[in-house]
């Protein structure tokens, strides 16, 4: 049984110690968009309302409920575990298939990432329901298509790789849209163009796990052959090439994923 989450308001955060001067971002090195995204100071001392989560839920430590502002999910990272030289790489994101990063606060001890709220079920939760509930080839093709669309944005627009693409961090939103989480963590992680293949490998692995495939088999019939060819693609294959794969023609759009949250709820009973 999952532990019950304790709600506290405001979130318990250590405040800056002594009379140390606040960190200043004196020489912006990124675009205006990035500069507006990253702020210095502790948001929990401001006129904003937060509810703390203890223990954290899916990496979320607090939820913001400030009046006249959209709800935000807040993830807290220890600055000692972050590459501080990459803080200026953080920027707002805007993509349909990401849990978008809205705002970042830097304190002496923590990095606070503010994400848009999301509702849905993770791909890991869906896999845990096997064999009571299992996705078919069309649903998996749709999921992979949307993941690849997000990777296009991550690789080309943001100029990074995700680097930690896992089924527990990919959600099917109630609208049927795929949402990839933890993009802020990816921005502060060391990244290189060669590591983009890591995201490709992760996507293909997720596809096989969702379909319950083992070994070299891709299933039966024409769809089975297409699935096998897709998931066996070389790791140096690009996102653009995978989007052109014949299996992606079976992408049915977000509407076919909308019932999954309800169906999974029924399967859990």
C-alpha cells in the first residue's frame, strides 16, 4: 500500500543563512527568455501559497496554489548535486508533449523548478497492470510518435538530449496527449550531440516493454513485422528518420489514448 502523503503549508524549506548577500545574475549569458525564467531568491518567503508534499510525489515536493495564478508543481533539487555552471542553460519550454518548465528559483542550497501541472497515468503504471491491461500496436505507435515529436523539440530547439527518458516519467494526460517530465533536470545535466542516441534507445526500449515483446520477435502479422523493424532500428537512427517509419502511419492521434486513464482505473479494481 502506498504511503499517505502529508500536506503541509508552506513547504518546509531552509531559509538563507546569516547575512550572506543574495546570489546575483549580473551577466546574463542566455536569451531574454532564459533570463526571465531564472530568478534568485526563495519563493517560499514571497506572497505566494504553497502546499508541501511529504513524501515527494513523482519528484514533486510542493504544489503552488497562489490566487490568480496557474497551479504549478515544484521540484526541489540540491544545488550541491547540480552543475552550477549550467544554471544559465535553464529556460522556459513550450511544447505540447512536455511537462513544460515555467520558472526557476535559485537559492543558496536549492534549485526550485516550477512546472505546469499535469494529470495522467505514467507508462510505468500501465505496464504494472499487465496482463489485466495491455496496449495494442496502434496505441504504442501513437505514444512513440508523440515521444519523438517531443524529442525533436528537445534535440533541435533546446539543443540538448533528455538523457533520462524513463517510462515512469512519461505520462498519458487526460486529454490523450503524451507528456514527458523532468525537462528542467535535463537542461542542467551535461549533454552532448552524441548522446542523442541514448534517447532513441530509450524510446525503442519503451515501445518493446509496452507491447510485452521479448527477444527478436515483434509479434504476428504485418503489424508485428513493422513493430520489429521499428524497435530494431540502429541506435544511430535520427528522430526524423523514425518519424518517417511506416509504423508511424498508424499514429491515430491523442483521441485514441484518452480512454486509457479510465480503463486503467477499472483494471486496478
